[in-house]
C-alpha cells in the first residue's frame, strides 16, 4: 500500500475540506507531518485509522465517542437540526490499482450543542484498475484487511510521538 492523498472534511480540528498529498517520488517516499501541539497531527493519525478500520480494530478503540470526530467549528457554525457530515477519504495504490476509501459520519446538531450521529458511519471502497472502469468493492473491510491486515497495521500506521516504544531495548 502506498498512500496518495487524504481529504478530511469537518474532521476534528479540520474544518471544511482539507487535502494532504503524500510523497510519490520514487527517490523520496517519505512524508513528514510536523507541527505544534494541537495542530492536528494526532487527528490525522486517527483519520487514517478510522477511515480504514472504523471506530475500533480488534477490540482496540480508535475513537471512544464518534461524536468527537465532528469538527467543533462546524458544530458552532450550524444551528440545531442542521445536517452535518464528517468524512475522511483516503486514496492509495496497491498492486498497480488505485483505491479510494471513504468513511463518513452523518448526523445533526442537538439542542445541547452536541453532535447527534445517525446510525453509525458509512464506508465505501472503490478500485480503479488501469484501462478499466472504477468498481465498488462489495466487501470493503475484507479488502482492506487483505491489503493491510488490522493485526499488523500498528507496524505501518503508528503515532510518531510514541516512536520511543520501538527503540527501547526491551
């Protein structure tokens, strides 16, 4: 799996539509996300994991309260009853095919100002093969787990601030 780009919409501190393109140069394949505390590095990490695996993986929670995924700015700018969407779209390449994974959370602003989610999130996965029409994958979670199994994801998708855990002798 080689990450191409991620698009976050009203996801945590990412208000509106925000896009990050990952390094694609064959000689320079590393993208470094650097910023001050609160800039959104951990939110980006959560977005990658949530997009691919949902709110929990192998009984490990990625996010405790899905309502926390909605941008506080989007909530503050809306009125009670407004329909809101928080989404993450991840484009990546695997075995010569481009995949686009999209997970979205829909709901509305509640009278107390909180986000009231509809029935969970919505996950879709599309595959675009060279010289073929894009296709919707019928078992998107199965395909994601075939590409990057959830039990090994922590070796590839990890919080860089916790890199010390990999470097300790024990």
